[in-house]
């Protein structure tokens, strides 16, 4: 078994040698910025004691039915998260990673299930990000009257934290004035409007095709992606297989990697910080 130091050295070499870098991330990347991940009911309920009291799991809460049956509860959950993410600054690992990938001749692309907009906040190019579960900073009609998705930066949602209820007026559709909801893919969600994410996905595919066509060396840096909703982990592994990439998985708990790839059992800020220090060419 290789030691952590050996793995970090390997990761630094792989990142120095790479012509192009794909960054993949789940909720765990935000932990070092002070954001909660939702690791199991335990993690979710620790972050949301009022929801624990109601005995509602993450998959039950992240469900579009609440916008119909109890809009003030639905908007308490999303409104609280909206202001939390707006008020959070990305940790240093984001900026070090940006410095590394900006210098790559083949550039970079991000694939994240996070809806929090932290990569954009850290200065990554919005045209090089795919948010596979959508974004909390964009809204859509809850009872879709069309396919509009709009920027929500001008909308504030006030939440009574104790009662865990949003205080009306709740966000409204800019076209038909029905209730609005975040443009986030929820569980059992047939009304999610996907064209924003689809366009991001098309840009990601053409970047990956270019990386392959030009025979570029690809490194994939994955941070904070859990096993419960394995979309990000599967994406990292699939891209590594299909585009001959080397995967560097940074995760303090779920750090297992397929053989031939690199595991760094650390938090993302510390992991990126150490790899950055070990790189000869930054
Ligand atoms: N910030 C967000 O946007 C946000 C937050 C919570 C959940 N979600 C959504 O909920 C689902 C949750 O799945 P998930 O896999 O992203 O998260 P998860 O909460 O299921 O798992 C978090 C993972 O991060 C790891 N982790 C914990 N601390 C870390 C650290 N300091 N550095 C690096 N990794 C760390 C954990 O070991 C775990 O593997 C996703 O679909 C996502 O869309 C989004
Ligand atoms: Zn509408």
C-alpha cells in the first residue's frame, strides 16, 4: 500500500504533466468553506435540526411535491441554502486549483453536482462548468408555463429560521406569476427544466472530444463526491476510462479508487494545498 505522501507526489506529478484538467466535485468540496455536506440522514439532520424534528430525509425534502403541498416549507429549505451559499466564500483550495488549471494549454472543465455556485464565485469560467443537478442561483416556474430559466440574483427569500418557514411573498414566475422554484433537479422531479444544464453538457462533450482528438494528457481531480448519489464518482471514472485520464480522488472517507488511479484521503483544502506545494511547475 502506497503512503499518503507517495500518492500526493504522484498526484503532483500527474497534475504537472497534464495538458488538460477535468475537475469533478460533490458536496464535500464545500466542507472546508464551512458548508454542510448531506452525508446520510445523520449529516443532513445535523445541518438541518428543524427537518430532523419533522423526520424528513434529504431525498424526501429535496422533492418538488413541497412546492405544491407546503410552499413555505419548500422555500424555507431552499431559501436558507440560497442565502448560505451567497454568504460563503470558497476556501483556498479553489484558488490554488484555478491557478494550476488556468496555465494548461488544453484548459479545464468542471463537472459538479453542487448547486451552490462556489466555482463561479472563485473565478472559474462559467462557460467551463457543468452543473449536473442545476443551480440554486437560477429559478424556473414551479408549474412550468414554458421553458424559462432566469437568474435569481435579484431575488431575496426571507426565512423564519426557528419556525423553518419562508416568509411570503415567495418567489414568483416572471411570466405567469405562479410560484417559482430553484432550477435544481430534485428527486422524482418531472418538471425540472434541463436546457441550461444540457448546454453546459454539450460544451463539456466538445471539450473532451478535443482533448482526445489532440491526444492531450488528461488529469481528473475529484473532490468531495460521496457514494449515496454516485453521479460525480461515476462521471470521473467514466471519463478516466474513455479519455485515458488519470483520476486523483481527494476524499477523507470515501477515497477508494479503481486500480491505477490515485487516492488522497484528505479534505479538499488540505489535499489541494499539499499537491500544489509538491508541484514543480505551477
Ligand atoms: N453545496 C451543494 O450544492 C450541495 C450540498 C449538499 C448536497 N448537495 C446535493 O446533494 C447530493 C449529495 O451528494 P454528494 O456526493 O455531493 O454529497 P454527500 O454529502 O453525499 O457526500 C459528501 C462526500 O464528501 C466527503 N467529504 C467530507 N468532508 C470533506 C472534505 N473536507 N473534503 C473533501 N471531501 C469531503 C465525504 O466523505 C463524502 O464522500 C448531490 O446530488 C448534490 O447535488 C449539494
Ligand atoms: Zn410560469
